[in-house]
């Protein structure tokens, strides 16, 4: 969609002709930006409205430099996590199976799917643009412009049909 939009805008200018690779890159970056903006929406809804749009995942292993007891930035790996116990300030405890990842894995999966989709459609769009580089972008879609006279005739017929429909509706009342 993004490549068609950029190509349509590119084709409407007589003074500017963008290369297919440029159109493809703009379409790819546009698609990736939309994916990132969506992740911002999910994070905002989770943070400000207490929703769970970034679905949580239970994992059984983690790796983090925050767990280094010497605080020297060494990565600590914990495998085979069976349970995690969380204690609130009020002293209430909850025990879960595994470790709760709150949204990071969901966000990364979403961004990966967005990347693959943007890449596939950009390659398809690029191939389409290269194939039809010399002609109008719509030629590959088998779309032909309607002559002004035919358009005006179609509009006249539609107006007549609408008037006839309104006339029948009045007769029924």
C-alpha cells in the first residue's frame, strides 16, 4: 500500500521522477514506522489505562546484567525457572510458574512480523515498479483512464436512474 501511495504521488508530478529503489525504501520505512507507532500505542494503553495489550509471556530462563551481584556488568544466566514469587509492599505474595516477561517478547515478535511484512511487500512493490518503470503505474493493474465524455455520460445515466427511483418512491407513498 505504501509503495502504491508513493508511486501514485510520484506519477502525478511532471517535474519529479523518483527511482523505484527510492520509492521502495520510502514504502519500507513508512511501514516500519507504522509498526513502531502501534507499539507506542500498546505501551501507552498498558501504562496509562492498565490494559494488557502487550501480552505477557511466561519464560523459564532469563539473562541479565542487572542480576550481577558485584554490579560489574557481567551477564547472569538463570535457567530452568520453576516458580517466581512476588511480594507486594503490603506483604501479599503471589507465586507463578516460570518468570513473567511483561510485554517485551510480544513487542519484539510484533516488530519482527512487521519487518517481514514490510520487506516482502517492498520487494513485491519494487518488482512491480521495475516491470512498469517506463509506463503508468496503473498499466500493470489493467486499469485504464475513462474518457471525460464517457464519465459525463455515466454521471447523466446515474442522475436519471436516481430521479426515476425517487419518482417511484413518491408513487408508492
